[in-house]
C-alpha cells in the first residue's frame, strides 16, 4: 500500500481516485458502512424513493474543473432547487425575492419601489454604530418586518439561541433579489446524479488499485489500519475531525448537529416540493424534505400511495453526535489554530475535507479542495518517498 485515506466522503474518494489513477495503491477506510460520507443516499425498498440519509444534497458548481471531473463518474439530471417557507400560515418563495416581497407586503411593487421600501426599513438601524448581534445586523440589512418573519425564529431554532445573543458575524449578508428569480443556487451547473449518489461513489472507488474497508475506525486500536499502526509508516490523507486526531488536546471544536427523522406517509405527495422551511416557533423543526421531488423523471418507479419525508431539527452537538456545521466561536478559532500548528508537525498526514479543515464545504468545494491538494504534488511526493524507503 502506498497511501492510506481516512474517510470515504467526497474529499477522500477524490484523493483516492486521483492517486490510484497515478499508479498508487490506495486503501480507504471509513467507520461507516457506506461510501460517500454525508452525501450518501439509498433507495427506500418500500417506496422506490431515493432518500438522502444525512439531509438533502443537491450538486451545484460553477467550477469547470470540478464539473468535468465529476461527469467522469456520473451523469446529472436537470433538477433545479427551489425552497419555500411557511410563515404565519402562508407559503412564500425563498430566497427573499420580488415575489416574496409583494406577497408579504400585499403589494404589486416593481424592483425600484421594492428596493426603496427595504432600504427604508433597513434604515431603522441607522444610528451609525456597527451592529453587535445577529438581530441588529439582520435588521440593518433587510429591515425589521422581513427579519421577524423569515429570519428571527428560524435562526433561533437553528441555534437554540435568541438571535440577540448570537454574534453579528453569523450572517455576512442576506441577499434580497429584486426579480422573481427563485432558483436557490445561482451556479452554472446543477443537478442530481442520474443513477443515485451511491452509484456515483461506487464508480469513483472502482479503480482496481483502490481497496475500500468500510466499518473500519482509524482510532480503533488493534485493527491494522489504525492511527497507532499506520502513523509514520506511510502517507495518510485524514478527513475525520481534526480535534479527534489530536485526542482533543486543545479542547473540542464546537459543531451543530441535526436530528433527522424519516417517515413514510400514506399520501402520494405531502408538500408538492422538495424542501419546505418552517419559519415560526410553533413548528419545532426547521424544514421538511420530501425526496420524491428530487427525481420527477423516476415517477414510474415511485410508490403512488406513499411518500418519504424527513423532518430536520438543529442543535449544538454533544460528544457522540454527528458534527454537521462548525460553530466557529472565537474560542473554536483559537483551538483550530492550535490544531493547525500540531498538524504542521505531522508531515506525513494531510488534513482535508470539512471535518479535517473545520469548514463548511459544499460537495463541489470538497472536490475542488481535494483536486488542489492532489495537483500540488504534496501527497505524491511523500508517497514516492515512503515507497522508496
Ligand atoms: P464527509 O463528512 O462527507 O466524509 C468524511 C468521512 O470520514 C465520513 O464518511 C466519516 O464516516 C469518515 N470518518 C470520520 N472519522 C473517521 C474515523 N475515525 N475512521 C474512519 N472514517 C472516519 N453540499 C452540497 O454541495 N449540496 C448540498 O445540497 C448539501 N447539503 C448538505 C446538507 C447538510 C445537512 C450538510 C451538513 C451538508 C450538506 N452539504 C451539501 C455538504 C456536503 O455534505 C459536504 O460537502 C461533503 O460531505 C464533504 O465531504 P467530506 O469528504 O469532506 O466529508
């Protein structure tokens, strides 16, 4: 073996595929029983509906290199994501756009009138001081009425925290579109893998020089590919949590986790769309995903009297919970610096992916970052060194 990759998510699979293609013998371990990390999906045997097991995943990118790369392994459908939000008994399109504004204010404004209205409402936070909390920041961007309807309670549910107690830095901007365009993503390319995520990941791992060991935890002492056995013996690309690698030496990094509750309902179509947000506090979940809508082209294969939904709620991760979104408090950032310093002292280990870099990465970003690491030559150099040793 020339290279050990810890984690079979998109970062790890991309490194493994590139390395195998370049002639290296690669072993990939993952503690889960499937490939693909959080982007994994499987077809529900009862309904024939493909269910995204860790929440909705829609592929989108404007990066030509990534788009060319991923299409070696899968074709994509023409799916375009759109999200709606239920507030006070009414459904509105998101992100906030001219349709949302006219529906919310009961108006028929054109773009300029709408722009002027939002600017006037945003001027409420007009004392010249920089906003110090999330609420003030949001009001300074979109005004109080829109903030209270679409941001305040949704954010409180996401963070289990009053937005007045959250730092202003949690939101950088709140885009308002002064057109009726309500496509969620504005990337050049978008779609879902035509034959499912699992088929895509299997194609990436199919190279004869790639050996995949599922259900294998890098930290489980005694197994031959554990940290204790492999470290110092060969180059490692590690995509698990960076704080776990160093035994939480500088303290644990904070994450938000999700509770995802999947249910089959006895109706063909529950909500008429893939994702419905719930903006108010009277509904405990932040959103409901309905997976049949991701593949309208497969309707003939889907059950016609049942549908699969997933309710999503959000909270701070405790030990043992799946980490989903970095919290990134100032204390977390300090700890991350300490871990990066420790990582610099491990020249044979490359830390990457969302957990290894403590960054939210979309799929295309994880792939782009893995392709960059590979192209830098750093992994190949060390592998060549270790083979020669
Ligand atoms: P990922 O987490 O996928 O893989 C890491 C792997 O390492 C896991 O399989 C884990 O089991 C393994 N591992 C960890 N510790 C280990 C150990 N000790 N031993 C062995 N294996 C270990 N992106 C997008 O483009 N469109 C979208 O719609 C969404 N939607 C979305 C929804 C939600 C709720 C989240 C949280 C995220 C998204 N994403 C997304 C982001 C997407 O999930 C992300 O880009 C990829 O998961 C990143 O791939 P990685 O390989 O970095 O991590």
